[in-house]
C-alpha cells in the first residue's frame, strides 16, 4: 500500500511530467524582427502563478534557452506557468530595445494569460546577469500593463555607473549597448538613466536578489547596495547570498544547488500571499 506521502509525490511527479512545452511563439514583431518565447503550461485547471524568464549574455549574446536554462526544471516541477523570452541584442539594437522587448513580453503574457493558464496578477519576472539588469529596470518602472507582482534579479548590474566605476572601464557590453566610447559627463548621464536604482520609489513589488560573493563580472556589492537602498524606502527586498559563488548559475550546481529550492520557496510564498489576499477580498 502506498503511503499518503508517497502518493502525493507520485501525483506531483506525474503532474509535472504532463506539463506542455510550446516553443517559438511570436510575442511581438518589431520591424522585420520576430521576437519569440517558449511557454511551459502545467497540467491542471489553473490559473497558475507565472514566471517570465530573461536570459543573460552581456546584452550581446544569449537566447531564450541559454544561461537561464537551469531554472526550467525546478519551475516545471513546482507547477508554475513559465515563459522564456528572446529580446533584441546589441550592438545591432541599442538601448532601450532590450528593455522595451521585456515590457512587450509582459503585455503579451497578460493578454494571453487564459490561453496559457497564467495568472496575470501573479507574474514574476526573473533574469540573470544582463537579464537581471533588465528585470530590475523594468520592475522598478512598471506601470499598469507592464507592472508585475515580483522581481528576481540574479547577479544583476542594477547600477551601471557603479558597474563601470568598479571596473574602471566601459567594457564590451556597455560600448555595444549604448555606443559609448569615453568616460565623460554624457556617458555617466546615459548610464544613470538606464540604471534601476535611478527609479527607486515607495510601493515597489517585492524583490529577491541572488548573488555570489566571488562574482568577478558583477560585484556582489551591487546587490547589497540595491537591497539597502530599496529597503530604506520601505520596500521588500530579500537577498540570497551564494558563499564563494562565481558569475553564472552553472557554477553553483555542485556546491550550492539549494538556491533553486530557495528561489521556488520565495516565489511560492510571495505570489501565494497575493492569491490569499485576493481570496479574502472575495475576488475569483
């Protein structure tokens, strides 16, 4: 005879196995560029808490199935509806093309929520590295059709001025993204206007930051600074620190795989609270 716990595990595994993955769905057309996403739809009635994933790659590399891929399986097993998106890359497409595309994806997911069993009021945007910058930037600026319920930037350069100063160089990414070549007043103004911390205010959605202390590409201090600044305004901002963690989730797989469970637990709690409030208010 199967124990209740074993039966629950079997049912959970079966449900995750029945999730449907749809690929290469066009969510926007910008000129002659087709922007596509993949969608994972859980088995069951829904609507399900929803995650939009934004890959990294220094704003110049990457696709919807690269870099961010370690999060696919845990989100599927946890029964989230999730989407992973492509966006326009530099230097062919300068700022703010990539940020505009993330906003396009949010609008599209909200407009097609029923079709994908997504809950438009429980959307989290999750990004790593350059994608972390994008979800951070879009998250603090979200209004109406681009607003989200939670934001998870992973080893993200929230403050581009700080990023450039800490490395004392613009680097390939900033040059490609903005067309900048020199460190002058115009450059600092441009970097400031494209940084999430420039737009801090009260009433931001909850943030979860994940960052390794040995990140040589994006200093860990980026997330420490971000947390302090936004909490000072009364916002919720949690930080998961990966001891001796380098840049890239792939390097965490053996030493610190627990970050996945911590992320899932935080998303469940944060998005679940929204669901409970809605139920108490009598909303469907």
